[in-house]
């Protein structure tokens, strides 16, 4: 009888389901997009190089506790000390300086990151070239003006033409393009949007003799990563004359810390988006309750007749509760299908794999059914408690 009643009012039933459909589809879409983005960023970060540690300058403190700035807190001497003393634990040390400049090729130009480093950066950051070559130690010693460019920079300046051998201008200085980097994909930074030059050249042309922006160290294995981090801190404390207990003027981070922070932030963002989407599901539940109350009022005489013929309160309660559960459950199933289709389409457009855990689907369908029960109980109880004599007199 409940199903026949829903079928008799098809349009009203569909419109009532709409709130639940939108709510469940929104939850599925938001969670899937959040998980997919998280997975893609983790994959891109891993492609930058595994088992990495980053040494960055930290704001040095003056004797009065006022920030004294970051200039000069890391130097080439620090990088050499790490490279020589911890050779058994690392697989490469790459000092870096960075700046942002306009890069020109005739009438075309783009603003990008200029990174000065050493040849081993290619191994440390897992950054091979697909065209040309990397610059070598001789280029660094002779301060040669050569550059390896990312795919985005190559596309912006050369638009499909060969880049290797061409001359670009950076801050009015000519640089020969000797290589084009393998495309990596965007992560928390974009390795495809950069120009890499010899460290000695970058310091002479762009940054002067100021300190390093970062030292990247590649551990020999994950097993020695924590030990290497402690040893780097020990070496740099000695080099900088920092006593135990004093705040260092540098910070050593490993890739695991960045990934853990990323996972935490993405989980919070996903939960926030899912919470916003759940609001529409609750609104859909209120719509179910509203329609069911109208239905009870419309069918008061029918309820009276059924009770007069022997229907119990439980029979009436069950009929109206089944109607609300069917509306919510069917709406939830349609919402899951639409949400899954939408997440697949968004992932395809964004270029990543959709991630839709089965637990999320189960929770979404279960919550939609629960919505039907919770918001259907009151109308069903109202129908079950109608007095048959009063119901028969209705209208």
C-alpha cells in the first residue's frame, strides 16, 4: 500500500526525493574530490624525490628576543659540512638559492622561479631532462650562463618549437637553454614552472653573496632518515656556534612531516566540505517530513476507514514510515550514482584518479535512510494516533 501510494503521486515523490538526492550527491562529490586531490598531491610530492630532508633558514633571534631576519643563516660552508661529514647517511646534498624574475625570448615573456643549484640537484630531486642535458660541475666552476627550463616555461616561450640551444634573457642577461625538464605535474610547488641555473651564476647575477635559500638532502634510505635529520642538526649547531638548549637559526624538515601536515589539512578540508553538504541532506529530510505531514492530512479519511476495518496503530505507523524510508533510501541511491558520476567527471577533467572509499558510500546511503526514519517518525505517529471516528468525520 505504501509503494502504491508513492506511485500514485509520482511527481510529488520525485520532488520530495530531490533534496535527499542533492544532499547525498554533494557529500559523495566533496569527499571524492578531497580524497582525489590529496592522493594526487601526495603522488606529485613523491615524484619530486623520495627520502628528502629540507634545511631552511629560520629567523635568528637577537639578544633582546627581536627577530633579526634570515639573511646569512645558511651558507655553502654548511652544505659542504653536511656533504663531507655525513656521507655515509646521505645520497646527495643540493644547496639552492631562488628568486623570481621575468624571462624573455624575443617578444614572449613569462615570470617564473629562478633556481640556482648544483648538478646533483637532478638526482636529489629526481628531475631528469627529456631534451638536451643538465649543466655540469665545469659550468658551475666557470660561472657559465646556461639554463635548464621546466615544461611550462618551454611552452610559454617556445610554443612547441625546439628550446635547446636557444638564448633567453633573464634580468637582461643572456642564458643558453641546454635542457628541458621532464614534466612532473603541479603539487605544493610547481616544478614545471622554473628555470634552473648554476649556483655560482645565480649568486653572481641575481642574489649576490647572500645566504642559501635551502639545502636539500637525500637520505640513503628511509631507515636512516631520522638519524640523518638529527646528525644534520648536530653539524649545523656546531657550525653556527649554537649551544644546546638555544633556539637554532635553521630548521630541518623531512618529507614525512610535510606529508603528515598535508594529510591533516586535507582531512580537515574534506570534513568541512562534507559537513556543508550534509546541511542540504538535512534540508531534504525536513522536506520529507513536510510532505508526509501534508499526506497524513490528505488521507485522514482513508486512515479512519482502515482503522474501522481493523488496522492497528502499528499497521498505520509502518505504512507511513515505509513511505518516508523508501523516499529517502531511493533518493540516497540515486544521489550516490550521481555523486559518483560527478566525481569521475571532475577527476577526469582535473587529470587525477577518483577516490571513493566504500565506507563513504555506505555512510551516505545509511545516513539518507536514517534521515527518512527520523523525519518520517513524527508524521507516521500522527497518522497512527488518529481517532477512527474523528477520521471518518473528516470532510
